[in-house]
C-alpha cells in the first residue's frame, strides 16, 4: 500500500509539472520572499523548479562514510557515548557530530550544537532530544525507528521541555516514528517525513508544535502520513492557552485524520497563523486526510491567513474553512 501510494504521488507530481527533489537547503527564517519560494509558474522549467523533498535529497548524502558509535568511535569534542544508559550525550557548547552511525538516542544539553550527516536509528522514546538548549541544528541526517511496529521511535526529533530556542531541523529523512518532529519554535524545513510507525494507542504526528507564541516556520517539507490519524502538521496546544506566530508554508501534505490541525483546538485563541501555498495530495484519502484537509483553523483570528493552498492533482484551491472545522 505504501509503495503504491508513493508511485501514485510521483505520477501526480509529474502530471502537475513538478518533481520531488529540489535543493537540499531551504530558505532560513524569516519567511522567504516570493522570489525565493518555488512557484507553479516555474514547474515546467524542470530541475525541480517546484520540487519537494524525498529520499534523494534528504538524509545522509550518498557516499558519506560513517563511523559506528561506539565500535569505531565513542567520543569527540563535547560529546561521549555512555554504556550506562546506552546514549550519546552532547554536553559541550558548539559540539559537532558528523559522519556517525549512532544506534542510540542522542541527548543534547548544550547549545550551538550541530548534528549533521549522521544516521541515527533507534527504538524507544527518542532518537534526537534537546533539553534546555539554544541554536541547535539537525541537518542532513537519517533519523528513524527500528521498524514500523513495536520498534518505532516515539519521537524522532524532540524538544523535550518546549523551551529550546533557535532550532533548525533541515533536510532530514525521518521515518518509523509516532511523532516525527516535536518543537515549539525555530525552523523546520526541507525534511522528508514519511512511513510512520504505529502501535495501538498511538496518536501520530508528522510535525507537532505544542502551541505557544514563539515564532515557528514549517517550510517546504514533504509529510506523508499513511494512517487514518492524526495529522501531518499540528500547532495545537493541549490546553486553551493562546497559539500564535506559526507559519505553515509550501509543504506537500497527505494523510492522517486531517493533514493540518490549525491551532484552535481546546478553545484556544489563535493569531498570526499563516497557512500558505501548501499542496494537499490525495494518495491516501480523497479529502487529503480521512475527514478533510484541515481542522481547527480559525479564519477569524487576528492576523490568521489561509492563502494559495491547492490540491496537488487538480491545482484547484483548497478553500478556507468558514469556522474551526472539527472531526
């Protein structure tokens, strides 16, 4: 089923003049100017003129030689492997972990850390976790669980306490998870988030931002959730606290109950929520998700914008909901 859906998606992209596979690097925050963002008018130019991330341009670059932790290397400047808890601990500010094959959780408690060109495959609670950090970059990594069943990782990339700042999660290949990326602020761009795992009781999310008012840009990702729940992207808080300053732009989305949960669940007041220029694929459900393309987006919120969102197959506009839609 998954392979068939991917083939169908590729056919839809080709029919619309698009391909998967743009540059490996997405524009940084603030949100890109119109000249920077791919536009349908340029799709016919080829070479990924309006392409999206996939397995060819995310994750560890082809040809990268990896050293296995701890068999070939067990420590470096600012980091070390602990046999006590079977984890890689990153404790030094400015540490760089690159070219590593890590079959354990990477726990980051330092700032301005870079995790780049690494393969991190593990089960359990987390693959990459941040604790009270700032300026952490996770880029060009392959991050996944062990399988799509009991070996799925609960959260592939996660800000545990929701207070880390300045994070960049970019150009990663993320799979076999319950939650792909869990953050509250920063930039999540150019990632290929696909093939989630599932065990009974899971609520599955491609990207989850647990509300709040910190600025978050979710830009130019491919997020495919081949389950009937929960979403590709949610910015909902788990309470009625206000949700603000989130941008969901130029992503390719499919699956879940709804591909987007727009922040207004639990009675939350939303503002400055921008959902623009996304494409909704119908490879799993004709309405994008099992119930529709979006839930809990409030078009009446101050500064909220729903604009330029289209169905991938037809190019037709995905209309703004007239109220916060609910399942």
